[in-house]
C-alpha cells in the first residue's frame, strides 16, 4: 500500500511524461509483427493499460482525491523475457531509439525486451506515465498497482491512502459521451508550483493538508495573501464538487454532472490559475454548441473534457476544432469521443 500511495502522489506529470508518437489506433497483430521484425522472435504476450481522464479533482494538492475514468486509448506493450536480466524498452514508431525506463520500475525483478505503441493523445494530461507503468509492471515482475477500472464506471482515488471506490458512470445507456480535446496548449505554471502554494497555505492554517479545512470562510479570513486564498478556495470547493458528482452518479443523474464540470473549470481558471486561453475557448465553445458541461483536465494544461449528448458529439467536436483553429492557427487539435473503459489487461 505504501508503494501504491507513492505512485499516486507527488508526481509532476508535465516534466516526466515523454512526447511519444501517437497513432490513431493500435492493432495487436501489427505490434506483434513489429516486435518479431525487431527482435527476430514472437513476443510472449501483449498487454494494454489505459489512459485516464480526471473528471474532478485535478489539478490540486498532491493528496487530494481525484475522480477518474479509464479511456479506450493507452499504452500497448509486446514483450518477451530477456535471459540476461536487462530491460530494453523501445517504441514501435521509433524503434532505433531506446526509451528510459520509468524511475519507479528501476527495481525490476525480471529482464525483458519490450516494444510499446501508443494511441493516447496528450499523455501528460491523460495518464500516460501511469499507463506505461501499469503495462510494464507485470512484465518486469514488480508489484502490480494498476487501478481497478471497469467499463461504465468512474473511480474515486484517495491519493493519501491509496483507497479506491467505483461509481456507476454508464454513459452509453444515458445517451452521453466524453469528448476529449487536446488543445496542444502549455500550462501557465508547473503543477509543482501550485502544490507548493497549497502546502504554504496549509502550513499557515495549521493543517497538514487543505483537505482538512472544514470552515472555508474562516480559513479565508485567516489568510492575507490573495494567491493563497485563491488556492484554498479552489481546493476546498473542488473536493465538494467531487462529492457532488459522485452523488449524481449514485442517483443516475449523469447529465446533471455537466454543470459541475463547468463550475470546476471556472474555479481552476479563476482561483487556481491553471487554465489557458486555448482551454477556456474549448470549454466555452463546447458548452455553447451543446455539451452539458466541460472543464480542463490533468495538470499539463493541454486537454479539456466535455460531457456531450451522443447525437451532438460530432457537432460539438467540429465547433471546438473550428474555434481553436480560427483563433490559434498554429494548433491542430486532436478531438476524440469515448466511453468509460476497462483497466489494464492482456490483449493478445
């Protein structure tokens, strides 16, 4: 459990997630063939681990709870054991360049040759590092810490304790979809800076974490620094919004979640200072063209997530794309729709 907690907290995704080549889709057969071409033998197996979208809770204090849904895109890994005990990691779209092994896996118990391919856009915002680790851990003989995602659910993860709880998120039956827009924007500040601000605010309030603040009005009166006041306001109200969303999930009122998503984005923008003009435009245009609600997601400043009626998904996607390309001509946004997916598994 200590290892699980360590993996969930304290990570600045914007600094550690590599810029992988991203495919529109990845076929197990094609990856198996690429592995055989590279190593002269068939792989022992292929694993898949999904990316994940933060519906609520990111970015915030490093031990704040987060509400996640797995995506149908992620990291695909073909592997075979290596008798010499070494680990070699390469990407199918650039096989001549070895990739560094994620730091938490440096204590790998088994050697392997691993060839990955990825169809996850914006890995820094959509859990690319976590997906890579979840795909590799069983292969390398290290502790499997994959989150227990299942189709049609969202997972509340307590990043302080490592505990998880699943909530019903059956968007298909509700006639809804998630729309993921990679705006290619850059965050105004690293997530580590916001975590440091939250830590300073907690210290001045005499608590170990802002999640321990119960009297928001009283806490705000005690802080004179306007920046710290804003960080506290966002973090505490975001926890409340997360609870509201899980309550709506239990009640089956999935469409009503949209308004909470939008409220979360406004708080991230106005009180946490982690949005960008591109994300603000994507959220505004998504909601204006038929989405039930939208927000930025992840700490990298790149992606927005919107909750859209299935019959409006294409129109909303096109409206967001057109608005971004008109105002920011350098951007070629990647926009996809998704349903909550299952977790890490063998795919061969």
